[in-house]
C-alpha cells in the first residue's frame, strides 16, 4: 500500500513564526501535493510538484512556499505564520498527473495547524 | 467560471436504504472523475474512478455513473450501513494539473 506520512499531526505556532510541514511518500510517485481543508471551503490546492525541484502554484499559494529536494519528500513552508493559516493541511502523492493514467491521489493523515 | 458542486452538504438516511450523492460540474471537460471517502480528522481515501466513455462503474455496494451530457456524476451506496457515514468527495481530472475537488457531501446513516 502507498503510504504518505506527514511528520506532525498537531502543531501550535505563534504568529510570525516560520513553520515547516514535512511529507514523505514511499511509492516513488512523481507528483506531490499540498492542500488545505477548511469547513465550508473544501480542499484547496496550495502547491504541487511534478518532479524534484519543480513546483507549480495551486489555487491559494499566497503566504506559502514549498521545497522538493528529493523525490520522496515535499515540504510546505509558512514563511511568517498568520492566524488565517490555521487549518488542516493535507499532503498527497500520485503516480500520474492530469488526464494520464495513475492520477489517483493518496493522502496523508493530515496536519492540524493552529496559529495563535 | 469553472465550478464543481456536490448537491448537498449533508445527507441523512436510514440503514438499509440507498444513498445517492450528486456531483455536478460546469465549464470542465474532464477525462474522468473520481470519488473519495473522508472520515473525520483523516485524509481522503480513493474509492472509484470512472472514465468519460464509461456510463457506470461498480464496486461491491458502490455504484458510480457519469453523464458527460448532463455534466453529472451520481454516487450510490446500496444497503447503507452506519459504517458508511463519512464525507464523500468527487474530483475531476484535467490535463496537466492536479485533481480538482468538490466540497463534499457528509452522509449520516442511522440505525
């Protein structure tokens, strides 16, 4: 089974702190994603990466950056955390992208971030 | 503008009945559509994929239909059980980008 592991399940950070959310997948997938999920807003794509060192902005990239130095690892960075970034963050991976085969997404368990 | 809508935020049914969830989309031409299940506090889990040239797909008690003319997918759970209570998300695949998700429908099955 594909496993996507998010390093932290629950975090509490202060406004202005730099926050790192780490994600590792074990299936040699090309593509990795960061979503945030908020009540009433659903899943919103922050960034995705289709290869090492490659990234694409999603729907809500403002206030976030990402890093993918190794194929299996994709990090989400909040440069200066703000209270409106309190949310559940979901990392995911897939073999394919777009309309190709293997586009099924495998999600991690989520990281609950509270910014105070 | 592009939009994916799942018919209702919440659906309550009795055990043993068939649950039907709807996913409508506008201004997309998806090659296929996927359905995911999400339990509270957990990440979504893939359930089924249906391609644009398929009318219907089944997996155990689950059935999905895909009507590209109506721009709609229906997701059915037959003989529903309390364990089926969860949020169900539909997602569309488009060229060159990540899946696009609907907001989900929360199903509650009461015994």
